[in-house]
């Protein structure tokens, strides 16, 4: 296994070294830093980020410790792999369906955010009542709807709430809050519990 990983790493380094050089630079318009206050002090966006962190902490705890939970309930490594595979592969379908059918209006997206947050509550309730590893595997399939729906709606809301010149910074803050900050807190709290 180590040799395979070393060979793949070496191949990726070599492929980067043989890439052709880019002869031109991409010109960007300067971004005024005083306008960043529109991003940082936007009360709707800040409340959305805080809500996202609160929703994401238990999700991060679940993602981090699901394998231990399945194993404690008598599940095998194949069951853990099945839970992760199904939740991840079905997430693609959720992204496609959301992109195809959700209207990009704040009122519609907030409604979907409330629905997905309710599904998170239902998912944790089911997970708390699970008594077998197979139940946990099937409950984990809901991850594709809850995580996929929340993350898609979150990126769209960020796009609508943040002025155009600052959208990439807003997306970075959204991803940092959803993955980074809540991941840190969820890892600590989940390990403590």
C-alpha cells in the first residue's frame, strides 16, 4: 500500500512539472478593502454563518465518529464503507436536483434551509434511537439530503446575500464556518462525549 501511495504521489509531482508554462497573466480589478465591511457587518450573512455553524457541529461529530458508532453496534468495516459510499454518491444526485429545481430566490432558499434543518433534527432523532449497525447505515443515507441540501442552499444564499465583488470572500467564509470552525468544535465536543 505504501508503494502504491508513493508511486501515485511521485506521478502527480511529475505531471505538475511537465505542465506547459502560462505566458500571460490574468488581470483582476482591484478590490477596495473598505467595502469588505459589507461582507463582515452584513447581519443576515452573519446570522446565517452562526446558524450554519450550529447545524454543522453535530454533523461533523457524526461524520468523524460514525465508524466507531457502527463498530460499537457490531457492524463491520464493509458496513462503514457502505454507509460512507451511499451517503456520498447519493449526495451528487441531491446537488443536481437542487440545481435543477430550486429557484434562486431568498424566500425559497430560506424555506428549503428550514426544511433541511428539520430533516437534520429527524436524522439525529433516528440516530439516537438506532439499536443496530444496519439501522445506522440506512439512517446515514439521509446525510446526502441533509448535508447536500444545506450546503447547496448555503452557497446559493451566500451568492444572493453578498455583493458581487465580495462573493468569493463570502463563499470562503461560508466554507470556513461550515467545515473549519464547526469541524474544530465538533471534533473536540465529539471526542469529549
